[in-house]
């Protein structure tokens, strides 16, 4: 049902945990559908994502997509990172089962929420 | 790596005796039981002999047994057949919120056709309250369909009491006994049901065969059309090998039931005790009135599919009522009807034990569970108290 890459990210998730010095936090999903993703980013002065961590409550796909996006965007500028789509995350994982494409494929949304939160924080 | 199958409510392996009972009918005894020649007559005789053995095991008459293509088909024939037959008498049907979809979706289809449908609620253990049936039942009620035991949480319903209420008010009573026949004592006469569905592959028989018990004198309309097989209630050439395997599996399951139940209950209680001793893990379903092989728990702050995947990697096969595993966006309708929070429903795990389950298997599950839960909780943004 899941690709080897999905299972690898589920089994050995990259960048799990809370980022204590995060300057942007994004949370998407809800308990009703059973997926909650929380992304923490630390954006440097040069608008580069220097560090990123995630916490996820959800199925294998939810955990794997969260892990994958942290790998994709670490070291990217926020302008570039914002363009990453949920579909791209799924493609990097060699695809997801069709039923998972809409419900558990929210990592890019979580990242955009974290970037928006970073910008809000910066304006204050 | 160890490989432990704890999903017996989904299906069971075919037992050797049932397999051996099937072989002749897949090879030399291939005749069509409806044929008049010797090839057909031989198989007809064996098929009717199987019906008699099934009837004996269930302590009913052979004429009351109709072989079907499984539990779902038996449920459809019972519900749709009664509804069509009695539509001029009344058009009200009563079922419960925790039924298998084979019953619930069939009743909902009738509702779309203009029948009135009452779906009875359940208490926090998944149990139907007889007083609720008494309140819901009326002169228009033609059929009450309530499962004997629930496939997800294992709660056993007070069928005898419920059937008596239906009969007092002149309604027929059907029960889906797919999880109970061969697993707990099922005395059809004592339960007083008019219709009962059972399936072979839940009791170490083959897939694709089941039965509908229809009490003598209970009339059903046809829901499918064809030949006169199974007295036209289930037309189509009989699945002879399947029926032979089912008959053997059923006879043995009923004979072995007291011993199997004792074995399973001990292991189930050990598993439930061990799991619920873990922090924030609680039991779903009734603490006593439950199937001997069913342990269903919710693990707080962790999602069910990720638990299944983790257990699968440790060689343990189980299931869950989380949305991800139900194939829809909502968690199990059974757990929601019991009033569980979304979080508890998403974090549910069902272990269903079988004949081959050993105490060592349970020890192994209890050994790996804490680490699996801890790893997933560390990943979870949901903290205790939320």
C-alpha cells in the first residue's frame, strides 16, 4: 500500500521534535479527520530556513510527508520553500495511495502556515 | 522475525479438516447438484447431508438452512426479502447504530426506497438498551435487525430480550451472528430469532460461503432471480466445495467451542490487563459481555494506522477503527456511536485472537507495545490533557 520511501520516512522520520528557537510555527489539520501536523521553522536573517522540525499525529502518510518536507526545504529560502506543493511532497515519496492524497498530504500547507507565522512575527 | 496474526475477526485461516472436506468437490465430485444423472445425484446427496449436519450443529431443521455467498449476502437476503414481502403490512424497520455495514447500508437503501428506518443508539459499551427498542417499535414495524456480537468491539447484545420485544409487537427479528456462531454458544431456539446470518471464513472455513437461517413459516420475497437452488431464495449453482468446507468447519467449531472460549478468554484478559496498564490506554466495549477473542483499546494521542504499521513491522497483524483504515474520512461508526471522542476513535486498535494464539504471542505484544506507543507519542503534537 505504501512505497518503500514512505515506510522509510515513517520508520526513521527526519527532524522530529520541537524547535525551541523557532521563529515560525504552523499547524494544520484537525482531530476530526485524524491528522494534525505542526511545523517549526527557524528562518535566518537571509530568509533561509536554517532549521526545521515537525510533530505529527496521524497515519503513516501524514508522518512520512511531514518528514519529507523537512528534508526538501531545509536550507531553502522561504520564497522558494513556499512554492513546494503537497503534490511534490507526495512525488518525492514515490507517490501516496489515492485515498491519502487529500486527507493526509498536508505538509506543504503546514509549511506555508509556518512561513506566514514567521512573517507575522517579524512585523511585530 | 515473529509473525503473529491477531485479526481473526477479519478472517481466519482454513482449517485442515475443512480443506480436506472440500477437495473431492473441486476434483472428482464436480457434478452440478441440480443434474439428474449420477454425477449430479451424488453431489446433491452430499450437499443435503451437509445441510443436515449444519442444522444439527445449530439445533434447527435442515429446511431452515439456506446456504449463501457469505454473511453480507445472507444479511441482504434477510432484510430486503422481509421488507419486500411485508411491505403491505408495514414499512418500518429498526436496526442499531453499531451494525456491520452489510446490515446498516442495506437498511439505509430501504430508507431511500421509502421505508421508515429507526437506528437505535447504544450505550458507552456499544450495547443496545431494550427499553429503546420498546419505545421505537410500533404497528408499522415489520423487522428488527440487531447483530449478536459486534465485530469491532466484541460487545454481545441481549438478543433474547430484544427478539421477545419484537415478537410481542408482531415484528420479525433478524440477527447478524457472523461473529458468534461457532465462537460463543448460539442457541437459535432460545434466542428466539426468526432469521440469522452466519459466515464460514470467521470459523476456519472457506471464504465466499455463509448461511441464512430462516425459521419455518417465515416468508421472504426473492431479491435475486434465477434457478430454484436454495428454494429460489439464493439462486445460482451452489458453491458445493465451499459448503462442504463450511459444514465441516461449523461442526468442529461448535463442538470445540467451550474449550476454545476458555482458552481465548484467558489470553484476552491477559492482553486487556497488560494493555490497559500502559499509560492512557483504555478498553473499548463491554468489560464482561464481550467476545472471548476480542480486545479493543484506544491509545491516547496516537493515530491507529500508525500503530498498525508499527505493529506490522514487529510482525503483529491487527486492525483499527481510525479513519485511515475505514476507507472513509470518518473514524469507525461503531466507536462514534459509543460516544468516543474523535481522538479515542482514531487511536483505536483491535486485537482478535484465535485458536492458534499462544500466551507467548500475548507476551510478545505486551513487550513491544510500550516502545511503539512511546515512539509515536514523542512524534505527536497532541499533549496529554488536550
